[in-house]
C-alpha cells in the first residue's frame, strides 16, 4: 500500500533512538524527507551513520532540547527551509519518572509538564504556517495509555499525559478549519531503553526477555508480549499519510489490547 509520503517532509522529535527512530526510518523508507532532533549528539551520530548513505539528501539531524521553545523553533524553521516544505510533525519526547503523587518532588512534576506538554506546543507552534500550506498537514502526538488510566507509581507522568491528551484534542479543534489534522498514539508498554531501565531498577533475577513476558502478563496485554518501536511506526506513518484524511482529534490505542491496565 502506497501511503503517498514520498516527496513530503516531516519533523520527528526524539528521533535518535526507540520509537522516534523507528518512525524516522519508516518515513525515509517511504520516500519522505525527515528532520529529527534529540538532546544527545551521540545518538544522532549513530542515526546518521546508519542511514545517511542511503538517505543523505533527505535526512537532517539536529541537537536540540525540545523544552527550549526558541531552539526548537529555529530547528523547525531550518528544516522547513532545507526541504522547502513541511507536511507533518511528530511530537515524541519525554522520559518518565517513577513516584506517587506525594512522593514525587515538585521539580519532577514541573519537568514532566515542561518536557511532555510544552514540548508539543514548542513543536507545533513554529510549524503551523508550513502545515497549513501543505495539502495534507498533519500532527501526530506520541502519548501513552496512562493518560486515561493513571499508573500509581508514575503519578507525574500520568498527569502530564492526561494534559497532553486534552491538548491534542484542543489542537485538533483549533486547526481543523485550516485543514491540519491532529491525532495521538496512545502507547502501552513498548520495549525501549525505558523498559530496560525499569528492568534494571526492579532487581529482577530473570532475564530481560522473560521479565518482558511477565510485564505483559501483569499488564493484561492480550497479545501476550510487549510491543516494539517498529510496531508503532506504521501507525504514525498512516496518521501522517494524505490517505488518512477523515481522522482528527482521535487517539489510536497501540497497547496490545491492554486497554490501559497498568
């Protein structure tokens, strides 16, 4: 199936690894141009080394903190100038932090809202005019099932994700008249560096692969395993596609059927 992404340009935050990288790789494979950013230069260097030989003219990497509105705004502008257009953005950034409502420090609460909520605005705001000029302007926000089913051990993350869900809907309402469609992906547990860190912190004696199976069981994942970044990327690509022209303000559940059970 041709998603008609070839010749278009997209900006993906957090693209040096995990879900963001999988999305960037798929968009490039579909013939699109991709600009992506991350805070760490090393991860971006690995991305360029892996992909630039095949996609040199269609890949732009930038070292940017998505919580820095001015820096991200400049980066988005540079990408739009480089490619001559911008058809969609993917907001995919923000590490998690463990802790309950009363045990999470104020600084962590502030960081979660700054990185998860404000980073969406920091990306969308400078991109809006270019998206409105596109015949298929798209915004995809990578969120999580904890937006609707809070996880007690990740109170600040859950609250920030709930805010992101409402922000996504508000953006969809506001941008629909100009033809820009805005949707979210609501993730369950995906095997990324974050899951590896949770495994390390758990002190589990079982191998990581077995721990992932146990996690899937604990979370009630109907498919019986945790997901992978490569299983998230096609959903993002479809939501960015011109073919997906009658979906906005929605959240697509990519949780293996866990239904937000955490």
